[in-house]
C-alpha cells in the first residue's frame, strides 16, 4: 500500500534553514509527480511545490519561491524540501503527497516551528 | 490565485440527518485535459487530510456511498445522506486546475 513518511521538522530560529524528507513506498516512485504542502494552525492546506517524476519540471507557490527548493532521489524513493530564510509565517505542519492535481495520498506530516 | 469559498463554515448535524456543503471557485476549473479538477477532503483532528472525492463526483475507494458530490462551472456541492459519528471533522474543497492549487477555508462538521 502507498506510504509516505515525512521527517526533518523541528524548531528553528527566523532566518534559519531546515531540510525535510519524505520516504515513499508502495508505488513506483519515479512514475509520479510529487508535492509538498503545508497547513498552518487552524488554516486550510496550502500547496507549496511539485516536481515531475524525472525531476525536470518544478513549480513553486509565490509564498516560497526563491526560499524553498524541492528535489528528489528516485534511487532512494525520497522527496526533499530545502527551506531557507525561514519566517514565523512558515510555521506549519508540512506534508508530502503524490501528483498535485489529485493529491490522492498524504503522509502524516512533520511540524515546523519558526520562533526565536 | 483562484479563491475557493465554502459555506457554511460550521455545521452541526443530528446523527442520521443529511448535510450539505457548498464550494465556489472564483473562476472556471476546466483543465486542458477536459476534466474539472475539483476534489473534496476530510480531516479529523490530529490527522492528515484524506481525499473523499476527485474530479467533482468520483468517490475514492473505501468512501461510503452516503457521500456524494456534484457541480459544474464554479459551483460544487458535497452531500452526506445520513451523517454518522465518524463524519465529524473539517471538509475542504480544493481546485487542481490553476496553479497554485488552492483549498477552501474548510467546513467544520460536528454532531448536534
């Protein structure tokens, strides 16, 4: 069965960096676009970025463009999100999912708190 | 960005009674593949969202048939024919047509 497991979240100071990981199993990872989303406390989810199966095509939401970088390692069945210049408003639970249009499976999320 | 609105934002329902949630998009959602990428999600407290409905009206595997959805243009509806205790939580509509894909504010459903 499809499993997505995020890791790497935690407490970081404003201006700091974090790298999130998402370990995928139960499907042919390289066949799928993959997506990062986040959900701030009490808010609806927000799509942040997606990457094609080969890694050739990438898109970002304006809220993270220039600060976050999505990448993948198909040999390791893993998806990554490098987050730089973090701000208080980046505080949220971060989820990975498959293809951004249907968003059929989600991980359990990893919390990120940006605070001094 | 496409703005998704939902109504009501909160719904208190008696067990066994029907419930209906409306979702409206600020622009049309027909994608170049001919499909309308409008999905519905359910989120229980402390859990990640779970997709219930994809492309307007298609139920996901394992979703009870008391859930149905419909819509066209910019107006969409999710209906629960007879609410059960496990249906509590927040329901989100989401458009997957225009990037960035966007979610509605959510409708919180609880039992009266």
